[in-house]
């Protein structure tokens, strides 16, 4: 479940109108059959839609593609460009 600091950050981001996606790490510690239950717990605690919570495991690489896609979509939506060095 999200910590008090997680809740405060979500409130702050929402208050100032910043779009955000919650990345719940360590998904490998939770059996796959319980992923939806945990996603709903996090979303509910942070007052978000279920789709605003992404499950991620650095160990297994699960959620990597979805996270990368969400970041690139957000960057292109906001018109942010990257200068090549």
C-alpha cells in the first residue's frame, strides 16, 4: 500500500495539475494472480483510475515496455524534444 509520502506526492501533483503515472515497483515480489488486486489497492489509496498504476519489475523486466511507451507518449504529447549530444 502507498506510504504517507506517496499519498502526499500524488496530492501535490494533482493539486498543481501535473500529469503522472504511478509505477509500482517490485512486482516480482507479488504473485501474478494478485497483480490486479494490488493495482486496485494502490489506485484506490491514491484516488486514481486503475490504468494510472503501472506494475514494474526490474528483476524480470516486466512492465518495462509499458513504462517506456507511457514515457514516450507523455513526451510527445507535451511537445518536449531531446537534443542529441
